[in-house]
C-alpha cells in the first residue's frame, strides 16, 4: 500500500468525503419524505392517487439511477435548466431511493393492525392525524431493517455523482489514480465509505433493539 | 330525547345482505344491549353508528348528524362518540397517559397539562392511576380494556359504543371491566353494547335488542326478554347460551 498520494490529494479526499456525507444526508431525509408520501398514495382509497403512486414506484425503481441522474443533469441542461451537481445528486438519489422506501413503508403501514386506524379515527382524529400520530410511528418501527438497507444503499449509490464530476469520494479517487497506485486509492475510498456505512448499520441495529424492547 | 335513529337501514357487503331493514330509536341516557348469534350483524350495526361502516340505504341520524349523508363531517360526530373494541387497540408506542390524551390534545386542542389532569381522573375512575406511565404491553388484558374505556371517555362523549369488550379477556378479568361499564351506566351515559355477558345485559340494560341474520327480531326490557321471549329464534338462542 502506498498512501503517498495523500500528500497532494488530501484536500480532495476530505472534500469528497464531506460531499458524499452531505449528499447522503440530504437525500436520506428527502427520500424518507418522498417514500412516505408515495406509500400513502399507494394505499389511498382514491384510484388516481394509487395510480400516481404505482407509476412512480414502477418507473423510478425499474430504471437505472445513472440514467435518472443524467436526465436531471444533462437532459434538463439541454432545455436551459441548469442545476448544481450537489442538487442533482441529492435529488436524483432521493427520487430513486424514495421508490424503494415507498414499498418498504407501504408494507409497514399495512402490517399495522387495522384496528389501530379504526381506534384513532373513532376518537375523532382526521385521516392525516391518525396516520401521523398512530400508524406511521408503528409502521417505521416494523421496517427499521429494510429501511436501514436502503440507507446504506443510498450512501453507496451516492458514488453516481462521480460520473457528472460531482467532487464526491469516488471522484476524488478518479482524480488521484491518474498519477498514483490504483489499489491504494480505492482501498482508502472503500474505507472512507465504511466510515459512513458502519456507524449507520450500528445505529439501525440499535434502534431496532431499543424499539423491540418497548413493544 | 332521541340520540340515535335508524330508519329503514340496509347494508350490503357485495351481495351479502348484512343489515336488513333496521328501524331502531335509542334515547339519550339509555343503555341498550345488542344480543344475537355470531354473524347476525350486531357489530356491523354498532359500527354504523360512528360510520366505521357505511350504510347502503336508509337514514341514520346520530346526535343530529346525518350519518348516511356523505357531506356530513364525520370527525365532528366521532368526537361525541367513544368506542371500545374487543381487542382494545391501545396505541402500543404510547404510554397509557398518552393514549388517553392524544385525541383531546389533537382534536379538541386541549391544553396538554389540562388533558393529563383529566386523564388521571379517568384512570382513577377505572381504578389504575398507578399505570399512567406504563406502556400497554405491560398491562393485563383487563387493565388494557379499562384504559381503552378511559380513552373513549376522554373526549367527554355523549355516547359510548362497546363492541364485545370482554370477549378477548381472561374470565378473571371480565368482572373489573363490567364494573366500570356498570358505573358508567349508573351515571347516565348513553351506551350501546354488543356483548355475550348475559348477567350484565340482564342487570344493566334498559332494553335488549336481539338480532339474527341481519334483522332485529325482538326488542324488549331484560325482564321481558329473558323471562318471556316472544320469538322462537330468541327462545332457541337463550336455551343454548343459558344452559350450556
């Protein structure tokens, strides 16, 4: 292993790490919001909302993330909508991951006993209030493991930013391998991804255990 | 004063005719117990009152609200009706106190401190103030059902609906739940109860309604119903449940 490239590229790797981390965080929050809304569309009594939800999931889940990001970056640029790489990266990841999250969240909502909604609604809560205060908190506890998988995939998928020169971790590596040992560079990049994903795994496991106890 | 009025109510699940031509008037302060074999439509009838089930035809007026009218704001009516379910359906992620205060705080916009005070009074009334900060999973079935009753009462409802409130309980715990219901009845609460507790029906009900195959077959005081049933089907039902 030869980490001498750090003498020249240390700043690139720090920047790359911070970009990957912040894009992931923004995308994570956005994808949770998108996933929740689409999940509720998918089980809505209104056929039109169900159709929108299904179309969303089937389209974004079944097309490659790279193509979606290309579309948001180059496609929109061709009609003079120029978005920042950071914005395109976060939004693209959120929209893509949101389709997977929607399915996990929908499964969670449907796993909450029907009587919970009836009890909440019969006390006078509106549908939205019942969802927010009664159903979703229980649904999210049930789906922590699959949601955790999606979080981790999201962090790794953020490497798609490199292909539009998004100065993320992988892009820092692409720059460094021009003049230095390829293996060492990628080992470092892999380690830096682990610095984000391992604590994420531990956090998810912790939440799963803590919530399992409280019932 | 009439508080619940069914007029020619019918309900279908697809082709299945669940409620057949229901005509029923319930007065404010009345305790009505609905009896009948399983599948007779008792629970469905009860669940129509707060529109957990939609009726297919006829008119249903509850506390002045037209329940059959799609334009009626059902959330407003539901604030006036507490409901207790067979399987309690307490919110497992919330403490006992939070279960009781959720609707008063979110729906009635009650000040949280005030809501908690009211909840503690209700918990005292149902006999388990010491469980205020416990989670439902830490309670026995009987305790959970008493919390559910307190939750139903927290909105200060005009009507309480009970859907087989003791059917999921260990025999030892049925008494404590019935005691709470008895107290409520004495205080003048309007109650509609679907139950299999014949002792409770006989002692507490003002009127008994007997249903079979989606129809109301017989209506009467407990005295008339148990001692002098008119319909053959009622006699058969009573002979089966009272002498097993």
